[in-house]
C-alpha cells in the first residue's frame, strides 16, 4: 500500500459553494492549487455519474500532475476515469459507503484510500482493517457543509482521536485559517477545508493564507 498523500492543505470541493462565488469547480481548484493546496478531493453528492466523471476528467487534466486528485465515494467514477487515462490518485469513502477492504480490492494498492471517521471505535477499526492509508477525522466545528456530519470535537478532541492510531489524519469540519496552526501544533497531518476556499473571493489567496498558518503551527 502506498503512503498517504500530502495532507497539509486538503481541499474538498462543493459545487454550489463555488457557484455562489461566481466560479466553477475547475476554476476554484486551479486557483487553490496555485495558492498551495496539496491534495484535492472532488465531492459531488447530488451529481449523476456522467457529469461527475466529466468534472473529474477536467480537473485531473488541469492539476493531476501537480497534486493528488481524490474522488469522493464514487468508486465507479474513479475506475472509469482511470480507465480513460486520467491522473486520478484515489478514493475517499465514508462509514456508510462500501466497506474499505472491498474498495481497496477494487482500486488496487497503488491508489490512495481515505476514510471518514469520528468515533473512537471507527478510528480503531479503520487501522485494524488495514485497507485505508489515511483518515479524515471530525468535525472540528459544527458545520452545515455536510448535513450528516457529527457535532464539533474541537481541535483537542480531533487530536486525541487521531492519536489513537498510527494512520495519518486530516482534520475536517468548519476548518478556517485560525484553526490551521493549532491543528499542526497538535500533531495532525493536515486540515481539510471546504467553504474556506470554495466561498472565498480569491481561492489562491485563501489557500496561501491557510498553508502559511499551517506552517506557522509547526514552528
């Protein structure tokens, strides 16, 4: 199994939020990667497979040689994109999606596999299964971006949860610039952001500020 991707500044896309700022997902991602985003997860919960595949293809063509492009939930879309030669790097799944060991068998050992987890039992089980190479732990704060997200754990709560296992972990859930340094200092491997970039007037500048704050937390 390959090691986890660079999780320091992990962008999870939200098409309606990008549209509210007057941009497409592609425009947002390209600007954010220019600003320092280290990993991109394409998430489109309410989009059919065909349009989502088209989005995955255009984003991977634009930035897939610069940062890992991860497909949220849709193993079929990831496999289709890979079959078409796209530079897709892996899949991220949740607790109610296909079981992680099955997803690992489908995507192979050369792909990244991330798993969302919020409880101690979920986190410990993820390591015991041995299928995923990193975790998304949260929520840091209460968030409206993901309607099924658990209540906020806070920076200390996420850090405690991450310390239960040896898997690299990215914190998610309402993460903003002020959270990045404390998360880095607490030992997390990265901060995952949605609205902090997707809704920003200038995604490139927003990404640069987030990454700078993360770096400050390591000093």
